[in-house]
């Protein structure tokens, strides 16, 4: 079996102090060749610490780190076949676009003909060929980001590390660059390891995602797995919008369970893998997976407390009879007339198998 591009085992990083600060606690992960892998989590969760360990800028307190089976733990950054793109692109303002892209190759002592050829290929790859002779102060933020990417890709590293490189861009440009980054990863075949706190970025670009919190990895999976089958409440709450519904396990059949809701009605829900949960549980239901209807027709009765129009969809806020809140998201259609008004008695409904039973 081929060794993973990056393999971490029981990585731990502790900064001494009073008290000690545990930035990373026993993290184990395998990242495959030609994979777009994202480390996702809130500020202070340990994702950047893990990225810096892969780069060689931080050394683990304990644990091992390998690349294709070779030990990286004590290898200095300049000897690792890894490049990093930071939040601040760190371009040289006195150099042209082409000179910035070729700078790393010059430091490696590559022949001039090879540098010229590679720079041309990289500028074409990031669609900057027409701006080769411009200085970086004469181009936009999005174009500067492309130059930083091209410079990092030029030496053809085995792994490219990206530390929240889109955070300084405006919303529309950030959306465009998400697609560009995935295109670059696919075309180059290089393993990308991307750090972000933005759930949408992670879901849009990633082959797999590691959700992190408080120095630990809480769940690893593909975007659909993470979104549709969160393993625990933190993951469900951090990724997208989620309704949390109190329930009671009525029968556990392994992958599925019959759960009784506060209304007394029973519905089939998905169980976390390997879980043997009983008694009181929490059910996660995504807003777009639910609907509202006549009071007697659904699973959870309540009162429609607010209607919020978002252009593409409408959010219906429901005050359930059990005292909890529930949001239903419905996609808008042309010339649609809403069937309910604020204050109406209604009920929330969702299909069997839509809800996910959570570990606390």
C-alpha cells in the first residue's frame, strides 16, 4: 500500500507557561496524494499549528510526522518538498510579476532557461500571462493572490500549504478564487492542505475535511458526510445551520433508530457510526430538509414567529410547543404566494432518515 502524502500520529504541541498552553492535543491524520484536504475550525482550534508543523515552522512536543513514509519530524523547512501560501501574500513590491514567480527557482539555483520556461507555464496556469512585466503594486488583490500561488507552485512541491489565503479578498472575488484553487489543484496534481474557519470554503473546495476544536480533530470526512452525517453536536453546529431537537431513543436498529419527539410522534433517524446510544438524545435537522404545514399534519406543532426573506430562499422561524425554536428554509419560486403568515399555528415536518442522532 502506498504511503500517505502526509501522515501524522499522536501529534502534540504544548507551549510552556503558567499554565501550559496545549495548542494541539494528540492529532492523528492521513492526507493522500493529489487530495484537496481542509483543516476547518474556529480560531485557536489548532489548525494553523498543525499546518506549521507540516511546513517545519513548528516542532511537535511529541508524536511523529511523515511524508510518503519518510520522517519529517526533525527536518528543517528548507529541506521539505513543501511550499506555503500565507494570508499576506509576501510578494516583493520591487519585482515584476514574472520575477516574483521565478524568485524561488533562482534561490534553488535553477538554470535561466528552465526558470523562464517554468515562469511562463505558471503565469499561464494562473491566467496572468498578460501582466508579466507589471509590478505587484500595480495589480489587484485577487491578482496578487494568483501570483503568490504561482510562486509557490513553480518549484513543483509535493505538498502546497494554504493558510487562509482568501481571507483578505472581497466576497465575490473569494467565491471566484475558490473555484480557481480547486482547478489549480486538479490540474497540477499536487496535494493541497488548506486552512480556514469558513465552512462554505471548506465545503466548496475540499475532497475531505478535518473539523477541529480545542486542539483535537473531531471528525474527518467528505463534504457531504460532514454536512449530512455530523458525528457530534459541535460538528453539526459549526458546519452550516442546524436545528437541534430533543428526542428519546425508542428502538435502535444499528445504522438507524426510531426516536420519539416531544410531540409524542416517532420518526426514523440516522445513528452515528459505531454508536450505541440510548435514552435522551439530540436530533440534528438541517433547515432545508424540513417543511411547514397545517398544524395537525406534521411532527412538531408550534407557532410561526417570523418570516425572513433572503432572495434565493425564505426562512420560517417557528416557536415549537416544547419551548425550542426551529428554522425551516424554503427555496423561493417566481410569483409564489406564502401559505402562512406570522402568528399562524403550523407544524414542522421532515422525512424519515433526515434527522441525525448526535453524540453530545
